[in-house]
C-alpha cells in the first residue's frame, strides 16, 4: 500500500488522503501500519488523533501536531464546527434528497444499528449526484460523527453502500472490490476548506457502473 498523500499541513495540523484498507489508528490483529503511526514516522514526531475514518473508506482525515492543537480541534469536532462531506455509491436508485435522523447504537459484534431508546443522536444528509447502472452516487453531509454512521444509516433506508462487507446483502454489496465511501471535503471552522478527489480504485468502480 502506498503512503497517504498529504493534502494540507501547517504548524497545528496535518490533513491526509487515507487509502482504502488502511486503519486510522492501531487495532487488533495484523492490520499493517496504521495511518497515525505512518505519519508519526514520516514527520519524526507524534501526531494526535482527532477523529477517525473507517478502515475500508478512503479520503480526508486530520491529525493534530501538538497537544494544544489536539484540544482545540477535538473541541471543534465535538461542537460540530467541522463540516464533513462524503461521496458514497449506493445500491439502488435514489431520486431525491433527504436526511436520516434515527439514533444508532453499537452492538457487541461491532456492527451499528438503529436503537431509538438506547442509541445516540445522529444526523446524515444526502442528495443524489449521479444515477448509475443499478446504483446512485450520493453527496453525503455527516452532521454528527458516530461509528459507521453513514453506512448504517444508508443501509437502514434500503441503500447500502457498494462494497460494504458489514451492512447489506449479499456481501460485498454489489460485488464492488472496495467500500465505495470517500471523505471528499472537510472544512474546519476558521480554517481552509480541504478537498481530495477519489482515487483510481474508486473511479474504476464508477466507470464500470457508467457503462452499459
């Protein structure tokens, strides 16, 4: 796996375009070099985890370079003063915009599902960007940032993300070779609007869905 591409860096933070298949932080099992450790190695200094991106997803993720910046950025994320926009190719036809506000809870299996009594408040907004063969490319705004939120929410309305190996049937959804979820844009309050176009692996799947 190639090293993550640096999108932006200053004295406070570093933003990178994470490849699909790379873990954001250390975890169980043989997961290869997590992104946090890769960046620490490349910079020759510790980086601080601010938020996470699913291992199977790709796209923008931000790390803090100092303890003070870490506290500041965590406060902005927790205060919902960071806008996170994704591209998601989902199974089926989606003709109109919408939002999903059902509460989600993590279960022992690691999967996340709707639980209006014990779940945490979540809000996902989406709108169709392009109709594909048997699928739709969506623009998705993640208002809250729960684990697997986009994946579980879109699955709950009958449009699981292509390539998903946890949500939807059969798996991987649509036979896609990767999870078709990409963190496309990220805007931190009073900071730059960052963007990263999807990589060749994402674009290849889209190209196949545009043919025929």
